[in-house]
C-alpha cells in the first residue's frame, strides 16, 4: 500500500484541516512527512533517555537540529533527514548503551510513535500539537543563538522536558500549564537571540533599503541566519560580487557590523511564497540559510544552494566548513545583469525602511509618549507575522492602507512584505510604519509594549495597542504562546485560526484571551477604534 501522510502544522494545510495522501500543499511528500515523524519520535526517545543518563556535549545541538529540520519548508531531502535520524539513534546509544541489549526492557526510552498524538482525542491532540509546534519554532531561535555562541541551559532543558511530556498520557489540566510554559521559555529564548544578535552585530539602526539590483555578479541570500550572511560577506569582499537579502534576511541591513560591508547592497524580491516566480530568471545564485524554502523549479534548480539544516534533493549543500566557493563561482559564472535593474516591492515602492528594534524605538520614547498624550497618535497596530500564499492575506495590506493617519503601524517578520513599501508618512517626525525586524524580533515589540505600559502606569492590555497577526508556521505558534503567557489579550489572528486547534481548545483561548479570527479591515478597525 502506498504511504499516506497526515500533517496540519502550517496555515496552508489542505482544506483548513490537514494534508493527507501522497504530498502536502508545501510540497513535501508522504515519505518526507513520515521521516519527519520518525525523527520526532527518535528525539522523544533521546529526550527520555537523558532523564536518567547524562547527555553529551553534542546532545543539545542534535535536539535543536532535529526539531528545526521538521519546521515547515526547511528540509525536503529524505536522505538528509535519514542521516539525522541515524545521528539521533547513535547519540542515544552512546548515552545509554545498555538499553539496546537490555533483556528486561522498560520501554521508557523507546522511540515514540507519533500516530499516538495524531490519533488522540482532539483536545489532547490539539494541546500536544501546540507544545510540539511551539518547541519546533523555539528550536529555530535557539539554534541561531547557539551558532553565535549563546546558549541558555534553562531553555535547552525545557526541550527535553517538553519532548518527554509528549509521550505521557496526560489530560487537558496537566497539558495546559506546559503549553503556557512553552510561551514563557520562548520569551527567554527570544531574549537570548536578541542579545546574541545585538552583541555580535550591534544594535539595529533605522536604515533605508533599496530594491534596485546593480549590474554585475550578485548573490541572493534568504532565510534568517545572520551569521551565514556575515561569513558570505567576508568571503565575497573585493571580488566584485554584490550581495542582496531576500525575505526574512531584510533586517540584516540595519545591523552596523553587517552594513559596514559596502557590497551588501539591497533587497531582492518580496516574501518567501513568491520565490518560484521571482527566482525563475535571475542570473545569480540563491543561498538558503533557514526555512522558507519553496519546492525548487527546474528553471533555477542549478542556482540554488543550501546550508545549515536546510535541504533539498539534488541541491549543493554548504557544509560545516562554511566554504561558499561554489556559490561564489556560480555568481561569477552567471555574471548578473548587464545593466542596473529597477525592482519594486509589492505595492510599487522602490525602497523600504527597517531597523526599528526596541533600542531605536525606545530611543524616541519621549516623542511617542508626547504624541499619545497630545492626541497626535491615537493608536498603535502591530501588524505582522508569517506570510503565506492564501488570497485572504490581502486583508493585511488593506488594513494598513485603511488605518487612520493618526495611527502607527509596528511590523515584523515576512508578513510586512504585503505593505512595507508603502509610504505612510510621519507623525511628529516618527515614521508611521516601523519595521522591527525578523519574526524573533517580536521580542522587540514586547519590550516596547512593556516599556510604554510602564511609562503610562497601565497594563499592556490597557495601552492603545492592538495586535493584528498573521500566522503560517511553527515560529508563529511559539510567539503566540509567548503573548498568551504574558497575558496579552484580544489578539486578532488570521487569515484563519490554526487547524490544529480543536473546538474545545479554540473556545478556551477565545474565552480566556479574547483571541479572534480577523474579519474585514473595515469591521476590525471600527471595532478597535470605535
């Protein structure tokens, strides 16, 4: 019988319920989905083994790599996933060599069959999915911090705890606190990555980024890993090769230690879901550093390179030595455009601004507070999150366009590509649109919200601030859990509520936290502003 799949971990899941059959909407095959489940089950076995046996120096990294590799649009390479499964099993054998030959097996360290979650009672399945998808997203952030030499033992320990709990036959009352703990630990993880990025690359500074691509050889870098970009910039300096960011790499232009490279020129293309069209004809290679990998089309397959946990069958993978020579040679071979090319954002704009992290925004907190008190600023909207291809996502563009001129738009992650080239003007010298960075820079938005609440002597929920969030994959899940952990209420979430939320869990979140699906820009603005 041909292998079938089940997956509902991302927003584009078929029929808003789950991808089944031979392949998912994202492009991964049933075999790939099965291997990802097998990898997750092996990680659960490894985590449970470490409950009574000391881990090695390599165990934490394997846990992070394994979870990260199962995030949507990261790894489509079955061979690479199988090698990772083998590494996890070898690590478990090294930690507890006696388990494999034990004649009186306890079963506590066995690999877990993920069907036990997917076929569980719907509320239990929903809560375990929130935990699993939350730690998958958080593992991506912890991995980026680890690459820069920053680790937090409390964060790492929680991955073992959460994985082990997934194998327990717990009820809703026991699982709900773990769901919220996932949000609490992710806050620490985002703080860790913020510190890793800013101490390594400097505090982001407001920067204008062009969509123009200059003539000559160039490389497009997509994903989230700033360290990979730094290494590539170092290896390409003085070679006459320009480097352009794509997708979530756009905020790199705001970091002083990256901006100092004069050949980091600008941004190419828009959001990740447009890459098959935007990459089809460019005379340049593309380097994928993290997730947001669409199935590669034949028209540009010979120009795609992967690194870190990213994998795609047949693509050249840059290993741990981080020798980008193949990418560089391809850029020189293709030669780039013969003349400067003028590209635009989604709405026709030729430039965009980024770099409004918490340091930059709080640096003008006095102006912001004065603007609110004077009535010049009526309301703040955090409009951002993970983008996707669903047509209903035009909601976010229209929401920003229709937001009154006395309101400020905070934005982050790739959802901003729906509107980040719009010129919304300023209020008292402060831009009406403030791009705070990547999805993990939700930490910056939280820092700003807490600081403003303190300044006004109120709670975050009492601020003139509304969160209009889009979700696509697992990093959005862990951020949502962090907001819930902080007690932030009345979040509007779209374009639909996650398919993995059972009716019971969804009703609980709506009742306790006021989470609501987006409706129309007109209706939501009217409800919020009155």
